[in-house]
């Protein structure tokens, strides 16, 4: 049981950037500002949200130098959803709740489309008996990450100054507000559909919520829309497990591995077996990616 309530800071942050994106975006549109929007969105979603926040900070699916982790996490903050500790807490809470036999509608995207949008983009949840989560010591005691957590909204400011100096107000509008508005809204949309409808190869017995794969969003989400795969193997750095499942985040990760910047990449074969995980009919016949199961990059000693 829990109570959903309007979160004014969260709501006004989102509404401010959406309003700026719609009004000022229309008035300041240019080819260069649109290219800034495309480039900055791709970089922050891929290196920041997917590789930094999700696959590294939350799931420890690979190892990298600390300086590179800081860069990736900073880029993840720029997506505009939360700081690093806030992202970890919200993700861990949802993961825990979705694995239970029952799950609050807020944490499983269990309401109708418009109500869920209001809840996720403008509200927070207070559970009557919340679980206790503690960040691992290396994260909880990291002064850089703590600073990022305390100042995550202000992390946009230096980039806004740089964009204004390089391209004026249009670059700020499209490189900051339009990017945040689209990224945050897109994150909710993918989350909503990835927990309600789509394709499935795996079933987690006893879990209140099953993830769904959304093939149409694979490139836009940098591979994050293979959510049924992620529910099956949450610790895997590879999300697109089959040959016909593009995973741009994985492609970047393997290039970084080739450069010696990433190592100990975890894949399904490196993870403990789960008795509750069952392959659905037809899944076992699909061709798995040769990059996944035939050695090399995914080995713990790679």
C-alpha cells in the first residue's frame, strides 16, 4: 500500500522544460540548433543514461576507470531525471517491487495511459512499509557522486553557458530544454509500454510484473527497450540478446573494450542461473548473438 502525491519540484522542472521546448523551440528553430538537439540527446542517452547510469552505476555490468564512470554518470544526470543516488534508489525500488507477487500500480505502470503519465512525470510515491535500500559503500561514500546528487539540476548550467557562447539562445533551447523534455517524456513512454505490451521471450515465475521488448524503440533508446531481456538478465551488459535485436549501447561498449577502457563485461552466461526464469515457446529457437555466447568480450577476464 502507498500514497501517490504531487511532487512540485519534479513537476515544475518537467513543465518548465516542456513549455520552453514548445514555445521557444518553435521560435528559435534552425538546422544547427536541431543538430545540437540530436547530437546532445544521443550522447546523453547512450553514454549517460544507458551506459553510465543503468549498465554501470546501477547494475555493475562492466568495469571501467573511475574517471570514465564520473563522465558517464554526469552525462546521465544531463538527461534530466534525477541525480545518481536518486536514480539508483528509484530503480532498485521498482526492481524489488516488480519481483514481488504484488506491486503498487505506480511501480508497475499499472494505470491507464494518461493517469500513468501524470503519476510518473509529476508525482512521487510513499509506501506505507517501504524496503530499506543502502547504496554500496563505494557509491555512498563517493564525494563526487554525492556532489552530483546535490547539484543535479544545476549540472545543466555550464553546458547552457557553453551552448549560448557557441550558438546563442537557439542552441540553449534545443540543447537543454528540448533535449530534457523529449528524453524524460520518452523514458516514461518506453517504460509504460515496456511493462504493458510488446514481445516476450522470457517469463519470471512469481513476479508481479513482466517486462516486454519494444523493437521499434531499440535505436532511439540505445537498446534499453529490450526490456523483457533485461528482466530475464538484469546484470547483463548486453540487452539485445539475439541477432535481430540491435543494441547501440552494446556496440559502443564493445568499442570501448577494444580501446582498453572497459573490461569484465558481464553477459547472461556469466550470471547465476535463476530457477524462476523460464524461456517461452519459440525463444529457444532464436539465433543468439555470436557476440554474446562464443567467448571474448563477455568473459570476466576479458
